[in-house]
């Protein structure tokens, strides 16, 4: 990696100040996306602003009808948290199946969402549950947050602080892993609850997206069979040596069916 | 007295001595070695598959902080190319094309990753920073990234002097006999397949540290090698012109090789040369990305085969035509892999009387290809064992019965095949029967029906394989083009108080030699393994050696040790006869005790060795003091492990995903020294075989960019990709080495791939699927069954 300065602010306000003062500075949470990129010299930040000491970004708590997860919550914490398991077991399941043990012990929900890798897991849950993203500046609805491949509504000096998940009646997640990277090749997060019926598809396209036809079908009849016949258009989907757009489109249906079955 | 309790000799399931060191992080790997004043090398590699270098400007780099040297091929004048250790001859008797393999690119780059320049600096980061400041003026040329592209008429040439990109066009066998047999055959079966290109991926990336002592003129190279003496010979004699006596090569603990660390690589020569030039030690350590584009790859064959059978299913003849990818340059042993390690195995375990094979080796703009675990034999086995399943299906034979009918029978050994080899021993019927029983072959249809009820497609596949290892006799391999002998060296040093140091020319990089070899000593000399130290991997300590590959360490290296122990015993008997005032003929030796036959007079090995080193009462007129013996063992033949593997899989038809649910291996590896180590070797090999069958595939795009250039895109097998691997052995002894051993390092990687693919194809039999190329990825299976109906 190239040389960089390192800061570890204790408050959100200080962190924002550091990022605002230097356009080439970058936030770092678990480092499990950023550090590999630095090692490959794909990224050349002037400074790293380590968020891990900021207390207000930590913790998982129930607030009324919502589950609020601090951006610094590591995947393992979400996977093992009793509140999460009770309120949204599909979310705990998703977190428990990200990467491997080392990744889950370091990677954070905030880092994953800010990065918005098309093959990441969390974006599907956030969009599929209609969560709200709390930042250092504002609140952003999930539907407005994920803008495109590795792109979100976050501004350069804006820090993701917490995610508020409305608790659904039922929710389920299923994914097909890329055989090499084990990131998502195609996944579906489905839910029914205060935010209506939602189907979010990750891995298949350049950015997580909602599958409207499946949502309509499930609203009418919540069952795996309801989505089984709905075909995803391969146009615009990702294609690589592991899966063509056609294969991914096919998997979208299969994973949606499995997710509904898992949701019960 | 040295009585060994508990039993630690041949056959004992002794825990590995080396594991305490490895599991507690106290192994000493090349990258753990740091020499005073050490500098770091970074190698600038070509981003293009094929380009002319119009110029290189290193001036900015040379001025960067910490830089102590920047070198290109212009600085290496007088240094030889990397040598190739095996020369194959064409059908017409002319030698293969052997273009120069420069240490650093000379005027042209020929694959992504080809080394272009070296920066040496105080730190690794400074070296890398400076390398980014080098400007290389590339004129990009059209590349040939596949054999099909390289063989197309008018294709760009990888080497100007090699027309048609053909390295050699070789053949073996009796074409006329094969044609005659085809003419009278009842059945003819054609099968075409690609043996997928693999990236070895040892856990430890390659590393090399060069050091030069100006006061003595001695060079030292620490390197991740499977054969330090071979590197000393190749690099000293052919590249850098350093006499052996002034060059020490050390291969300390090595974290896996699988063949990829046999070869002499440019980086070894670079650090050795640069250390002398700069007067400071130089270290180079590959990262994983570099490993993908600079370690020799494996496999990469395209083959068409035809099998002729009579009406009863007896194999009459086999005709094989293979194209083998050499990559951009000839790696050290590349030419022998698709010839003498492949085509000579095409008889398999069968009595096919006539075989003809032709092999074209092709240069492409890709990383050089060389031996990878199994080397040639997995390619031959995959071809044959798929072909037999295809033939059974096409001609309506039961695939197990078809195998049985064509097996070489136990009483036919020694068996001369039509493709040069003479198998010494084996019992293929026994290994087949044992494997079918262990895998509950008979109960399979019930399991298939049960799986179907769950929506899964279940299939089962056999593979009855043979391999040749412990490659052998030097005179024979010499006549086939090897530019080296293939014996092994063992020294047994009995110390004054009876402990033993073993010096072996074999090299352990995961195989557990320190345990297995100590067990040989425990068994024969009666010394507890705690008192046996096995030394390997250092040309300054071990007299000589050819290293470890081709499952040769025990069969060849162990036999050398056994011979050396014979010499120890013979000398010990003379000393014992003197001490006990008996005649030498009356001395018996068993497990550490010299005894006068028929009496209770006895001396332990420790007593004898003490007498040898403190020769106060000693036959000094006839015998030299000391108790140390060396043997060079040149094998009489290859050894021929064989056996039967059975894979069972389930497929999710919706996604095409294959789950391996059962794997049974019954191997004949000859005499088993340590069953636990054999099981580990077989399981590891099976894991790699399953990897080749289901997951691993090295992919280049048409421009020669490596698409599977990291673990993100190259799928290695992980624990949950595997099933429990049940390992059993059925032993027939090797008849020509003193230990009766055959070798177990490669059997898993050889036997497993066709078993897995046979199972996958069997699972899809109702769809009319006859073949699936490796790796059988979910996407591939899904696309094949797309649109087909049951
Ligand atoms: C081997 C491996 C396998 C993996 N497998 C998976 C997988 O299967 N599924 C999956 O979803 N992920 C996977 N990941 C990614 C992993 O989950 C990452 O940890 C995660 O994507 C990023 O979280 P992080 O805390 O490590 O972020 P970091 O690496 O610290 O940061 C990532 C990016 O987000 C920014 N950032 C971080 N925190 C914030 C914040 N609070 N506000 C604003 N910006 C912020 C950083 O500036 C950076 O650009 C894998 C990673 C590895 C190394």
C-alpha cells in the first residue's frame, strides 16, 4: 500500500471534520474491503479516518417497532444478537452467512452498505426490509440510498451512523454464492410487513434492486409458487466467467422462491 | 538396549514429528529468513500478453528513495536463459523447438506476468513504489491465448523462430496395429475432452533470498524449492555460471509445492545475481497475485480419443491425439509431462493390445505450464476413465463389468504395456471389489430414488486408475530425453551414542518425511524416532539429491536410506564380530541388536557406534572408524500405484450446483509405512482432484489477460466443498525396490477427477448428457440441462 496518515477520532463530529477537511481522506471501519484494495494499490487515500472508536455508531437495540443497528456493528454481532434473532431472524441468518469467520469478526454493516458492492449481502436486507439509513447529516430511505455499482447517496464527508429496520411479519433470504469468491452471485431478500411486500435482488445486477413483478405476485399470494413462474429479464444483469446474465436471471427466480419458503 | 516400545516402525500410525513446529508457528520458511543488511526486490511484470519492448526508462525509478539498484535484461549480459531439463524429439527425429527463456524479458514480453525489470530497495514498499516509476514503451502485439488461436493458420508467433507455435510433434505406439484393430472392431467410440488448466496455489507463495560473501566468494540462495540440489545445478551451471562448490542452496520449511516449486524460476537467479552485484542480501517474496501469473500452471490438454472394442467389449485398440499447452516458454520439466508422463500411461489398468498416441506441444501467450500434482497421469486417467464410461453407455455394457473384463489380471504381472511401461505388480480386481463394497455400490439405486424424492439428482462414478511414479532408471529416462539422472541419495549417520541423523536428497514440503523416514530407521535399526533427526533441503548438508516430486521420496529416497542402512549393518557386524570375538558370518542383526547366532552374546547399536567413534578396541587394520554410510539408489523401474475411487454426488437441478456426498478411495500404494500419513496424502490429493473436477479453472480472455487472476475468480476447494473421504488400502508390494513401496502423494489428484465427473454424468443420465467438461460448475450444468427434458 501507499503511505497515508491515520486518525482515530473519538466523536462523530470530529470524524466528519477530518473527512470534510481533506477530500482525499477516507473513512475506515472493519477494513475488510478497504485494506485489500489498499494492498492491491487500487486506492490512494491521503488519510484514513478510523471510525471504530466512535461510541454513537455502536450497539444494537430495539426502538419500538424497529431494530436499530449501529453502523459499526460487526457481522458476527448481528448474527449472534438475541434481539436480531428474535425480531428479524432472516437478518441474523444473512449476517451469519457473509464471507468467513475472519470477515464476520471484522466487517461492519456500515462499511458494507457504504461500499455497496453489487455482490454484497446487506444491501438486500436494507432494501428488502425498507430500512432507514441514519447518517451524520440526515435520514435516507433505503429506496433512495443505493444508486449504482459501488455508489450510494452518501456524500464524501457523510458518515453512516446507524440503520433502522422496521420489524416485518415475515422475511427470508436466499443466495447462490459465487464458487470462487463466495460473494453473492444472485440473492433475494423478501419481506412482508409495515413497509408492504418487498423483494430485493442482490448479486445479479450492478446494484441491488426491487423486483416489482414478484412483489405484486407475493402481495396477492404469499407463497413460493407465486414467484416460481416469474422470470427476471436478463437485460442489464451482470455477466462473468461464473455466471452469464441468463443464468443469473434464472437464479433470481430460484432464490426468490427459496427466500419465500425460508420466510414461511 | 535400544528396544523400540511402543512400536514406531513400518506400519505404525505415528503422529507427525514436524507438526509441533508447524502448528505452533515455529516453522522456518524462506520468508522468515532475514539476513543482515537485507534489501528487497520487486519485479515489474508485463501487463500485456504479447508486446515488443521499444524502450525502458528506469531513470526516475533509480532516483527514488531507498532504491539501491534497478536492472533490466541489458544488465544481465552474459547470463544464460532458464534451462529446460527434458528434450523431446519430433516424429521425424529432430529435436523439439527450445527457444530461449530469458531471466528478464529481452525485447519482447510473451505473457502477462513476464518479468521485465527488477527494483531493489531498502524496503519492499520502496521497491514497489519505484517500480511504478519505470516507464516501459510497449508495442502491443496480437496474442495467442489458447492453443486453438496459436494453431490457426497465420497465427502470430510467440517465438519468431518457432513456426506454427509448435514446440514438438511427438508420437508413441504402433499406428499400423491400431488401424488394423479399428478395421475389425465391432464398436468404435470417440471422445473429446479438455483437461482444464489449473493454478497450483500452494499455501506459501514463492520466495527467494540471495546472499553473497565477497570474502569467500560464496553465494547462498534460500528458496521455496522442492529440490535444492537441482536448482543449484541448473542455476549454477546454466544461468549464472557459479561452480557448485561456491553455491549453497537452502530450501527450508516449504509450505506446499504440488510441483510448482520443482522448477528453476527467474526470481531465484535474479536475487542470487543481484546480491553479488550489490554486495547485499536481496529478498523477493511473491504475493498471491504474482503467484497466479508467475508460478507454472498445470494440465491444459485438448484431446481426441477413439477406442475400438470387440463385440464382447474387449478393448482392441486406442488412438489418442492430444494438444498440450506449454505456455510462453518451456518450464524446467514441461516437455516430458504430456509425453512420458502421459501417453505412456494410456494403457491404464487395461489389456488394450494396441495403442497409438500423438502429442503436439504448443506455445501460447500464457504462463508456462509444467507438472502439477500427478503431472500427465491425471490427464491420461481422466481421458481413459471417462472414455470407458462413455463406451459402456454407448455400447450398452455395464461400466463396472466392462472394466473388470479388460483389467490386467493379477497373474499377468509383470505386465508389458504397448506404450513402453512394464507394470510390476497390482491387483485391480481386488481394489475395485473393495471400493465397490466400501461405497455400497449395490445400494446406490435406492439412494438415487431417495434423493429424487427430495428433488436432487444423485449419481455415482468409478475410476480405476494406475499411475507411474518414483521415476526411474536414470539410463532409461536419459534415453527418453531427461537431462538429469533420477536416483536419490541417503546418508545414515549413527552418532557415538546411537542416535541417528538421516541426510536425504528428498525434500519435505508437507509430506511428513521427518516422520516417515524416521520410522524406516526405527524399523530397521531399532532407534526410537525421537532419536532420529531427518535433515533435508540444504546443499551444504546433504551430499546430493534430486528432490521430491512424482511421489518419489519414499520409493527412491527411502530406498537409498535403506541401502545406506544395509551398509551400516554390514559395518556394524564387523565391529560386533571383533568385540564379541566371533566371526562376521555368525553375527545376526535385528532391530538394533547385534547377536552372535545361537548364543546370548549381544551388543546394541549404541555400543557398536561408540566403539566405532572411540576405536580403542577396534579392528582398525581392516575398518575405518566412524559409523556413517551413504547410498545413491537408482531405481530399476517406475512404481505403479493403482486403485479404485468412487464418487457420489447430488445435483440441485434448479441451480446446477453439485454436492459431493461421498468419496471412497481404495489405493494400492505398496507397503504402507504410516497409515495416517497415507490417509492425509490421499485426502489432500482427492481434495485437489475434486477441485479440478468441480471448481478450478484458469481462464484467459482472447487478449491473454488472466481472468481468473485471484481467489475472487479462481475457485479452490474448501472444506464444505468436500465430503468425508474414506480411505483404505489394498497392498501388493513393489517388486523391485527394497521397501516394497510405491508412493501415495499423487493418487488422489489422479483418481478423483474422473470419478467425480463420471458421477455427475451419471446423475444426469436421464437427460441424455454424455459428458461435462471440468470444472463442472453450476452454470455449466445448468446450461447443459437447459432445454433438455427427461
Ligand atoms: C475474504 C472476504 C470475503 C467477503 N465475503 C463477503 C460476502 O460474502 N458478502 C458480503 O456482503 N461481504 C463480503 N466481504 C466484505 C465484508 O463484508 C466487508 O467487511 C464489508 O463489505 C465492508 O465492511 P468494513 O467494515 O470492513 O468496511 P471498510 O473496509 O472499513 O470500508 C469499506 C468502505 O466503506 C467506507 N465506510 C466504512 N464505514 C463507513 C461508514 N460508517 N460511513 C461511511 N462510509 C464508510 C470506507 O471508506 C470504504 O470506502 C468479504 C470480504 C473479504 C475480505
